[in-house]
């Protein structure tokens, strides 16, 4: 029986999880593949570092050539993260005729096109299920099971850290800063949480998902991004009173025949929506196809074993392809070119919280500014205090109009400050 040999680049949490899962289920995996499967080498920066799984120390090396330059290694598993030197390593592996599996969202979001073209030119697999939503299968279903659909929208909760924070704020009434500190203690958030709380992690992921969904390359730079740092307990409470929940959403939407809109930002979603009940560090992706209708993928969106599960799934797929001589079956699916619309062109409803003076004519002055910019009001709430807060929900309006109205409101003498404004996803 043939032996397929694997080289791992990186042995952190994800690499350790994939290695542990391969060993734990090796007999079943080999039966599913139809060949023996062996991890031959593991490239690390520090061979003396403690690892969270049992392993043979003889596998470890600091020399990347032990994997990239070894003709016996059939599959390279890139799990080091970042763009450099991962991009170079992946291209070298493909040029050497090796299959590649990756869970590197930043690399794929920024350099996925060049990598997929290289893989296609060498009839190699480049699989990356673990790059988006951890253990949730979404990449292969979009490229295979749902390939007959025209996808009109893909949106979801794709960052566990921010979902954990917003869930705690919603369910326990905790303040943002307190929950962030707790998330860091529990390991849900990094010491520097910027990538998560400012939305950059979700930005990479929705760029990948939208590129697949709309068969057109979506550059990271074209994805509007806004994090959760301005969401307060006041916003959480008002949203609840209005029948909504606040989530950090990543949204890609088809617009007409040749445009898409791709964005990441906090949003009020109705309490009845399936995404509203996705709490803690879980992820969920909601997809709408012209044939299948609405489907949702839900599960653990990060972690050593969930992401390791996605990596091993890709390893099994590419090993099967090697056995049957059919690698490179699914080439780059970005064969069209669609314009990514700016956020100013978004049309949606808005939640607006304003700190105002408690004097006659205040609400009328604000309503006048909104009306002058074509913003109509669905509902308004006002608290009777010396320094009152007024909360407005608008009807659907173009974002450029909303931004213009907010700029004009900020200079009204009756307005102390525009505390926050958040898009509403119905």
C-alpha cells in the first residue's frame, strides 16, 4: 500500500491539534484515504519549546528545507501564519509538485489569487478549510455542494472573541472593558486584541468567503471594516428594548449583475434571526442561494482541535486525490470581475443614540436635519433627564445620507454628542 508523507510547517495550537487528531484517528483516516499516511517532518522555530500534545522529538527541525526540499514529502501543511515567509514557502511547495493545505486566513485573503493560480498551473491542490470559521465546514460546501447555486448573500459571525464579548455584555450586563479583560484571561483574546475587536480578523474571512461566493476576487482593502469598541451597555439595552441583538457581522452581498458589497461592522439583528442566538465563542455563517434558499453553518469557530479538524479534513481530501491521481480538480473559482461598492452606497436602517439637551424643540431640530438629508424616522425614544438621551431608528436610507446627517447633527447646539450609530440588518 502506498504511503503518503506529510510535512508540517508550524507546530502551534492548530498544528498540534491537527497532529494529535491524525494520530488519534490514524487507522480510520488511512482506511478513508486508501493509503498509509505519515507525518515525516515538522518545521518549528524552537525545538525545545513545550507542546500541548505528545509527539516524537525526532520529527522536529528548524530547517524548512527538510520539508520543501524533500522529494518524498507529498503534502505540505502550512500553519505558521502571516504572509511572509508563508507565501514563499507555499509557492515553492506547489512548484515542486507538492499538495498544500493551509489555515492561514491572512495569507489567503491577501495572496490567495496568486497561490491558486500557481496550484492550477501545476495541477496541485491548495486547500484552506481551516482559514475561516475553525471547524465549521464552509469553503468546500461553497465550492462543491452548493456550486450549482448563484449565491446572493453570505453573512455571519466569524470571530469568536468579539462574539464572546458581545454575548457577555448582552446576557450578563457586563461592561466592554471588563469582558475583554476576562476574555484575555481565558485565552479567547490575545494580549493585543486589536485584530479581533477592530474587525480585521473578520475582514480577512469575509474577503475569502465573498471571493468564493461571488466568483470574483475581493481584496481585503475593499472590505469596509469597523470594530466593536464603541458598543456600550447602553446600546445593548436599547437594542434589547427594540427587539434586537448586537453582533459583529461580516456581510457580503451581490448587488445587481456586476457589483458586490462587502463589510464588517456591529449590527442590530432581530432577536428572531438565527444568528441572534449564536453566543459565546461560537461562529455561524448564513448563506442564501437561488436554489437552496437560506442555509446556516454553525459550530466552534476557533481553537486547537476544531481548526485541527478542518486541517485534517483537507489532508484527507488531498491524500485521496493523490491516491486516485486527480489533484487540482477544483481550480480558482474567481473567474469573474465584480466591482466592490463603497460603504456610502449601502442602503439599510440605522440605530442612532444621541446625548441631547432637555429643552423644547430639541427633537424637532434633530428631525429637521434628518429630514433634510432624506432620512425618515421609524421610531424614537427619549429619556426625560437634564441631559437626555434620544434613540432613533430610521427607515432604510443610503449610508452617505446618514453620514451627512450625523455630521450636521454634531454641530447643533441642542446636541451634546452623537454617542453611537449602528447599522440594522433585517
